[in-house]
C-alpha cells in the first residue's frame, strides 16, 4: 500500500520530463516575443520621433514631394516629403502583381490541372529555383539586361518604374504561382467530378469551377506576392534610378521606400532628423507588411465561410 | 418495355484485374432500378461506367457493349460531353459548388450557352420544385449552397441535374451520408421523378430498395447474380446468394 501511495503522490520521470519540455518551449517563445516586441518598439519610437521630436507635420511627410532631409526650405521647414517614394513603392508593387497574376494563373493551372506529371517534374524545380535566387542576382540581371532593353524599346535612360516592375515581376511570379498551386490543389476533387458529370468539358470545369472556387486562394497569393514586392530592396534599387522625385511616367527615374533606406542608411547620424526620417520610412514599411498580413487573414476568413 | 440503357456482356478491368465479369442489365424507361450488393461488389463501378465517369480513372478498360438509346457509349464516335448531359449523376456526398443556389442550378444550362434570364429563372424554379427543395431555398437563391444542410444540399444537387433535363439519372448511394428524415425526403423526390425520368440507384440499404425501386439487380464480387422485379426478388429470390444477402447473412 505504502509503495503505491508513494508512487502516486510523487512526480514520475515522465511527468518531470513533461514539465522540463514545457519550460524550454516557454523560454524559447519568450525570447522570440522579446525580440519581436523590441523590434516593433524600436522602429515605432524612432519612426515617430520625426513627428514628435523634430516637429515635422504628418501631413507634410505624406504629401510633400521634396526629399532632402539634411536641408530646410525658405521657411525653415525640413524637406522630408516622402510622397515620391510612397508612389514609387506602390506603383512597382501593383504593376508587378498585375503583370505576374495572369502568368501565375496559367502556370499553376497547367501544373495542377492540365499536365500534373510534367508540371511536377519540370516546372516545380524551376519555380523553386526562381525563389532561391538571391535578389542581388536579379538586380544584376536587371541592370545588364532589363535596363538596356527598356532603354531601347521605350526610350529614356532605362532606369525607372518600368524596369523595376519587370524585375519584380520575375521575383514575385514564383511566390504567387506556388501559393496558387497549393490553393488549386485544395479544391476538392468532387467539384471537378460534379462539373464533368453535368457535361462540362475539362476546360469548362477548370475555368468555371476550379478557378472560381479558388479565388480566395488566388487573392491571398497575390497579396503575398505584393508583400514580397513591397519589401524588396536591393534588386529594385539597382534598376529604378534612385531619384527621389515624383515619377511623371513609367520611364522616369524614381525610388521606393526600400531603395531610399538602403542608399541613405549609411550616410546619416543617429538621432538626427535625416536618420529619424529614414526610420519613419521603415515604420511605413512595417505598417504596410502588417496590413498585407491582415488582408490575407481577412481573405482567408471570408473565403473559408463560403 | 422500352429500355434506356442496355449493358451486354460488359467487362471492366482496372489494369489487368477484371472487376466486372460480364454484366447483362437493362434499365427500363420511367422505372427505378436499384443496384444492390455488399461493399466491393462492383455496383458503383458499374453505375459510374454508364456515363463514363470511370474515364477519369487511369488504366480502366471496358469490353462488351453499353448502349444508350441504341448507341454504344464506348464507341470512339460517342461525344462524352453530350452523353453526360443526357445521363446525369448524383453522388454519395452532396457536392454543390461553392456558389449560390441559383448559380449551382443553372450551371449545366450555362454550359450549353443559355443566357435568357427568364428561361433560367423558370428552370431554376421548376428544378428546385421537382427536387422538393423549392420551399427551403426560394428566399435564399443568392446564398451559398454550402450554407444549407446536407439533405438540402443533396436535393440542390438533384435539382442541378434536373435543370439540364437528362433522360436518365444515376444515383450513387445518394442518401448514405444523410440522416433518416432527409433520406426519406429524397426517396419521395425519386418516386416523383419516375414520371419523367429513368433512375438507377446504388444503395446499401435494402429497405430503401424495397420502398422505391421497381427492379432490383444484385451484385456480388463483380458478378450480376440476379435481376428481378423488386417485389419478386424480395419475396422469392431465385438464387441462394441473393436470399442470404437479403436475410442479412452477409454484407
């Protein structure tokens, strides 16, 4: 009796291990949380100090078009109009997504519906390879191929939003495609059967049922692609021309939030306005990625309800 | 009596393996024929070969003949798309598309290029009424078909088949995923449909076959053991295996 009582009231080896495992997991999570929260705090506090410490009006920051943080205008206001970069970032992102979407749909449909075997064997590795190429390589190819080509075909210097769009198109294509493939694969087989049994051809089944049923997945894929395009720095910086001017057409040199950050970060002094202004750009990037994240969740929830 | 589909010495192979061993069976017009048998007896496989849904499975070969309105459906000249428009199918799991009820029902008509809104509206109402689901759906036609219960979804699927006005409807255990109340509603629907359509139904449920079918065919291990008027078969089966199955000795 005593022995059984003793065994029941004392922690067994297994439950001790259980506690130990849980403690280790909690510590790891706590470290990650700490890192994430401090990053958020740092970017937010630095980013906001442009407005709080240096008294730059928020409206000026988002609507003025002259970006020269180390100088002041005739009235003594800092020249920190971020509109050109915001416009640049959004236009390359949206254009690249628009351009890539039809190609991504076609590739994904081919790989899942039309020729799954060849798709798996040939296209899958190609797409994985495209994801794995470092962005500096894309930028380099952009610089030596896309920029001269744009210059010859459309005129101008070749540096500009159009070249940035082309480079980003290649970079987001595999992201959108592989995510959309997953979404197509999750369309239940019985939708296809039901459609075929009603006398639909294979193409009618793909276009009217499979693609339609996977629209939420497609939107999520596009948003992910846009998030990648929005955050891409190096490749875009190499081909966009890096002129912090409001672009008046697709061929004029422009800049994005990320390209201004990467070119400017080494030339400013901590705590001064030029540095703080860059932190504000980083804050915008952070907020945007948060928004993209929320958007995919929203689409996922709406799509899930259907 | 006129037969809509006639299978003669029909054999089906999965690769090398023969799964159906020479089936001879005819489906009389405007009658319900039940295909009975234990799991793996080949009854669903047989049903799915009547509108060539087995084409979707690789490595299936079929010999013998299956004639629909006198035409061999496995002849190279046969247009599968047109065949499936005339021989509709209802599946075991309710499988409405994730669209609105209205869009589900008009799917087949849209495939044929029907654009006339009035005709579409009229067919939607007719079909949903025939499938006995009009009262529940008439105020929610624009809502997703997936927001309805399993039994309602299955009747929407039946309406979807009826909308294209096929000659024959194949039902692959249409009530096995449903509760008894929904099942009995679908059985009532089938009895109504008999006036305009020829129905073949695969079922596990012998009582269901007894309640609704005019003819019964008993499958076992890929053979058609016996086919008879349903009353005849249930009261006085000819083959011992049929009798054993009906008495619950196996299956």
